[in-house]
C-alpha cells in the first residue's frame, strides 16, 4: 500500500509532524497532494516537501520564483541608478 492510497478519515486527527490533535484542518493546501489535512499549517509552513510523499511545496515553489524576480528587479535598479549617475556626472 502506498501512502497516497491512505484515505483521509476521522481516524487521522493528529498532525503527522507534531502528533498533536488537529482541531481545525487547514483550508489552504501547502502541497499539491492531499496530505495537507494531516498537518497543522504552522508545522508545515517551512517545509519544502510533504513529509509523507515528498511532493514539492506550492508555497516554496512560488517563493523561489518571487525571489528570482526580486533579484532581477534589484539588478535592473542598480543598472538604472548607475546609468543615471553617469549621465549626471557627465552633464
């Protein structure tokens, strides 16, 4: 039996990370698999992969893309400031 074959049921009321009772299941999935109901959002928010099936985190993938875009934007801003400074010095 694979982990993906395990059905989510009322028996699974504890977080698979901290083993505490899940009172209010998360509504926003952190992973593309169905295991997000088996863990607290606070327990899983810094994970890169689902601890049960190793599926990549949706949040982590988005944050990597955002960090890349921010780096590109910063490089462009530095380039722009350099060009403007050179033009200011020349004139």
